C-alpha cells in the first residue's frame, strides 16, 4: 500500500518505521528542511542549540521503531544514562540530585532527608512501579475506540483505584513523602503532560516513574540525533523523504466513501496515496488539512499551558556543581500554578535549565557553554500580549539565569521561542504540550487517532492517544501504523 506520512516528527517517523516493517511503500512529506519536528537543533559558530525536547526517557520504547527496521537505537546513536538525571535547586539554596537507579536514589534521599524519608521513598518507588505495570499495557500502549472500551477493563480500573490512581497527584505524592522539597521533585513531571501537580490525577505519576525509576538518558548530539538516525535508517529501507514540501490538503475520494486519496503539496501538486498518517497538531490538522468538522472533544479541548525557551551559545562556563539538567524552584509553588491557570505569568517561576555542554564536549567550543532555559507560561488563550511583551520576558528570564550563576553576559548566538513562535511552528494556541492531560482528555476520552468519516487516515502526535512526550509520541506512531495496517487488511489493498 502507498502510505504518505504528513510530518517528519517523532510520531511520523515512528509510524513510517512500523509501516515499512509491514511491507508498505512509504513517503514522508515534511514542510521543513529535515526530520525531527520540534526536536530540531541549530548549529551556529560551533554551538549546538536545542529548540525542542532535551530529555530522553524510556529508550526501550524509542528503540521499538529501530527494532522494527532490523537495527538498534544504541547502534545508531551514542546513548548513556545521565547520573544525576537532574540537579534540583531550591529557593533556600539547598540542592538535591535525582540519581540514576533506585538504590542510588534511596541513598541520596537518606543523605538529604534522613532514614525515615529514605524508607518512605522505597514505598513510593514500589507504588510508582506498580502504577506503571498496570497502566502501560492497559491505558497507554493501547487503542481506544470509545468510552465503552473501559467496560472491558473494569478489573484494571479497580486495581488503579486501589493504588490511588484517581487521587490528585500532589496528594498522592505527599501521602508517601513528608519532605516538601522532595514532594516538588517527584511531582513536577506532570507539567510535561500539561497539568499542574495540584490538578493532575496520580495516574500521571507514570511520568515520574519514567524519570526517577527508569532513568533519564543523554544522546550525544541531542534529542534531534535520534530523529536524524531514524530518518537515515528509514531511507536505507526505501522510504522517500520529501523535505520543504508542505502538505496543504489531505485529498479524499469522490466515490461516496470519503476515503483518503492522497495529499496536496504547496497548494498545487497532487500525490496519489492509499492511506495517510497525519503528524500535524490535531486541531490544526482538522482546521487546515481536512474538509470535515473536527469532533466535539477536539473543538472544545482544554489546552496545556505553553512555555518560553531561551537557547543560547555563550562564552564562559557555569559554576561548579551545575549538571546537564537543572531545576530551579521558586519560593512559591501552588500560587505559581494558579497564575498559569488564570492566564498570567508566574511571579516566582520555576525554571528548567539544560547545559548540554556539561557532559557533551561537542555542544560548544572550548571555554563556552550552551544553555537551554525553559519556563512555563500561559498559552495564547491567556492574558499575555506576547507581541509586545516577548522581549521583556526574555530579559527577565536572562536576569534570573544570571542570578543563578549562569554565564549569560557574553552571548554569541541566541534564540527565544514564545507562544507566538510555537503557533508559527504549527501548534494550536501556541503550546508545544498540546491538549492538557485532564481526566476528560485521558485514555478513551482523548481525541481518537482515526476518524470514521475519513477511512485510510490515522493521526499521530501529542494531541491524540496516548499523549505528549517523546516516548508517548513514539507509541502514538506505532498505534497509528496499526490503524493503517488494519485498514489495509480490511480493504485488501495490494501492497507494492
């Protein structure tokens, strides 16, 4: 079957790998000059600056796409566990390092908060592991066709209820850990799913599991190196990549079935196809590429907050003790997220800072550093006028980094990405975190990866199942490929 992939992000690349493994003829159409989607890197004057994700967890999930093509992730990229995964810096000046491996973490907790809290951490780690064991096969790595699918999983729902999976995340973490600073360290991960710990279900502690139990990994060359490697392997397997080729419409047959017939490139070129996987932000795909109205759960979706990113190459090195990933917590916690919910900037924001040059000498010239700083901000549905306030906010972020000791006064090259820029990159409401993972947008309640009105079309990406984050998007690509394979079998299409 001739399958087109719209977008060469991680979801599209994953779908392409699994479809090629099934014998389909695949062409990837990407509007940009290369693969990776938001996981792109600028290399300027010897500085390698990330603009998208900088954290890799669950390499086994990411590696499934490579395995489908007969190779291994570790054979195609240089990968190593990060230890520590994070340095957490609190407003009172204290620091805690999230270590790689449960035993090392328990020892770190012991030194930081004493034997009672170390024992609490062991119980917490058991709980995280059990949640992951229940959720991964039953709620994350699974297809959903509607809420009715839950009826067949009632035993699993009971298991989750017994594990307090439907409590608020901050309450669940606090039921194990008494130290407020550790509660922050082990609950902030819900922000990766676009929900504050005070609103997230403890179901999303599985992200904490991925970080603190399964571990964080460094990829030499940055996360974009994974996308580059997967694209190279796909090309070796015969996949055609059409870069600088923006898809402007998904074409449908005129025979009454409404099935996919191909894609339109740049408004005039038509390519005939039997099926399409769409790796475009889901609401944007419905609004700009399809002639059908988006489903209600997409039209009335709740979006996650956005973020600003300052990525720069600077002369100088950070102070001793700086790690690859650094979390700087403000004094405020609950009030900070309340500000986001009301659509305004945090007064006392927490900041995530990646200094890849601390562990990767290829990231910057000698005596220099690359700095990637991220701060959560309201999306374009909020009250911030980014057209007039972006420069001011960039200055505030740099000043904060300077107060933390980072060398930001001798900047060689820099990029600042705000919600307006995210929107220009094709992300609805200017948020790279897509639809928030609220209860009403989780599992069978999240927008589906197919639309029965358009047979032969499947969606991938953070806006559909299972959700946001590199491992989840890679899973969504495999799930989308399964949908196309099911369509091929149902229509008995002869493969090329």
